[in-house]
C-alpha cells in the first residue's frame, strides 16, 4: 500500500481539490499522532507511567484512523483527533517536569485550535481556542504539585526536547497558516476572475472598494450589437449539445476580439452579443474601435462557418452617442447600458443585412472616407424613416436590401 492510498482513506468522489487536500492533511496528522506519543518515555525518563500513557494515546489515534477508514466521517475524526490535545499535552508536560522546565511541551497545545481552524472553519474552531487557553491555565495551576511529584529530566534531555517541542509544532503551525493563506488568496483570485468576467474590471474594483450603487453617464460611446441570422430555426433542428458548443465557441472568439480592440463586452442574450467602445473607460476613437471590432467579427464568423461547415451568418449594428451605465442586481451582478444609443444600435442590427455592418448616422459622422459607406433609407421600428449606412464589404454573399 503506497503513501497516497494511506492518506486517502477519507476521500469521497464528491470532494473538490480543496476538500481532498484538507482531508489528506488531517489523515497525515492522524498518523503522526499514532507515533508522536511514543517519544513520551524518552522525554520523561524514569517515569514508568509514561509508557502506558504513550501507548494508550497511540492506540487511541490508531483506532480513530480505523473508524475514519470505515465510516469516512471526516469531521468526527477531526474532533476526536484534536480532543486528545487538551488531555495529553498537560500530562506530557507534567511528566517531563512541568511548565517551567526546558521541555516547552505546551507549545503542542496550540495545534488544537490551529488545526480546528483549518479543518472545521473559524466558528467551530473558536471553542477549541478556549480549550487551548484552558490547557495552559490548568497546567500553570497544577505546576507546583507537578514539581513535587515529577522531577525535571536531565539537562541534555530538556535541551533535545525543547528544540523538538518548539521547532516541530511551530513548523506545523506555519504550514497550516501558509496553506490557509494560499487557500484564501486562491479563493480571492477566483472571485476576482468571476467578477471581472461578469462586469468590467474598473467597475469590479469600485465594488470591491465598497461602492453599493454605481451609475454613470458616458457621453461618447459606440454600441455594437451582433446577432446570428436564422439561429432559432437552426437550433430547433440541431442537437442541443452542438448548439451550446458552437455558440460558446463563437462568443469566446468575440470575447478575445473585444479584448484585442479595447472594446467592453456588456452581455449576451440568446444568440445576440452586445459590446461598447468608450465605456466604462472613455476613449476618443470609440467609433473607429467599434468599427474595427465589427469588421473582426465578420472575419471571425467566416472562419467559424468554414471550421464547422455552417451556413449561419451574422448581422452587426452600430450607433454612437451618450449612454447611461450601471450595475444592477444584488446577485448575479450585471453591468448594463441604457439610452437611445443602445436602442438605435439594436435597431441597426435587426434592420441590417447578413454579413454586413449597418451603422447609424451618428456613427457615420465620426468616421472618415465617405466612399466606405453605402447610404440607405430604412423604416426603423419605433424610430421611423432613417438615413443609415452599410459599411462597404467585399463579402460575396452580401446583398443589399434597400
């Protein structure tokens, strides 16, 4: 039987990596408590009672491990394991001459709340901290009697076990603290990653600094909408797993393009993708950045179509102007945008042409090269007749609906 099997006796199939590590650390501590008490006769030479006490604790620890292997009840194992500390430590300290000898055995008592903090959590560890304090107070109270009953061991024995009783438990305590801090930092990093995946990093930073409600006006932005043409009927006749996989692949590509062009993804709704340039971080070239992002979307979709043998296309719409942005919700936070610019960009997409970029006049005015646009007169739902523009495209499949 190898070491990994020995320390995995409490593992459950449902355990995550953190739970497995905590359990294996606890089981390793259990094995240590099987052998560590056997040094008591050496620490208290001449005290015959030290031998049965040492073997009793060793058997106690071995039995605790055996029960754990049979039941997999890890929390019960932890409680039984650390419960021996407040009993054994004062006995060992007394047999080796008491608190004021050079053995420093009471340091081991600190592992009781230290390990309880790691294995049981802060609230359940608090009583074990008070047990540690009680162990110290009890040992001090009985120390005058201990000095009369048990003489101090020879100096060389005190010296050796002083080094052991200081070095070993404090090293274990350091490792416990180090592991706890690593877990905390990893959890914070994961939390930050999830938060910044859900909302812009600058907004996430403000939330972490304690702002409860974030609402800002962004006067100069360009909003981008992209939508897959014919997605709903295609998804109804396609295996759901393939639908999700392909949509995830496409939107992951869009995410990478957004980062590349300095555009902020806002959200996805079904098969629609929304992004903005100029918010929450302002930029003077928001229209140019949004158009470059839109061009990259069309190129990426063409590659996605070829790679997956699909006939699906996308429409892309842009509009520029002021928006209001803010964080909504207490759970599943969302940074969203509102305003006429958002509505117009959505209408540019819905009234656009497959595999073309359809822009509002507000965006066209911010961009140069008039020959790069084809003017249209389009009846826009809710907005009436509007002059809009299609970005000149060399895509063979593009057709202009006037």
